[in-house]
C-alpha cells in the first residue's frame, strides 16, 4: 500500500498556501489540511505560518497530543521528495522531536499548574493589599 502513495516535489506542495487550499509537509509526508483550517484549535494562522516549508519541527515543538497525531492520518495525501525541499526550508525528518513534545506538552500536572497560577497571583495581590493597608494605618 505504501507504494500507492504519491510523492510530491516541494514546488508542487508550496503552491497550496492559502486558507482555501493548504498543504503542509510534516515528517516527510504531505498533508492537505484545507478542510481542517476552521477546526484547528489554534486557528488558521499557525497552519498558514508553516506552509512552503517543512513544518516538522514546528509541529513537534508545540507538543501536539497523540490524538492530534492520530487525526493527521486522514489528511495525509502522500510523501515529499526530500531532495526537492530547499535547505533553508527543511527539517530533518529522521530526527525524533517527540522528546521535545513530551517535555513541553502539558500533562495533567502541567494543566493543573496552569489553572492554579492565576489564583495564586490574585491571592498574593490580595495579601499584599491587606498587608500594606495594615502597615500604613
């Protein structure tokens, strides 16, 4: 089945760089994300920011979930011929960036921390306000 997969050259992929026609290169594969543009949790801008280049590093560094990686499969339309991707537009698809995603992604403790930080800040502001009122009186 892998032999049935189409191989695209970079110049062909880079023509698909609009909201109405958007293809991305991630880990040596080509994804047509046009129908996903409105559903992307981060909006259309992050997707449009990585057209016309190998977006592997951008995708992995953001710490996408396993669910997001699984969802990508339905948008895959083929492979990119790596030899056609200009050097200033490449990311080495053989490098495993997943360790970065695990380190930067928010696990359950990270989400809890992200949730509690605003409460801690407000609490500290309240304590400082009370303390400064008592010392000035």
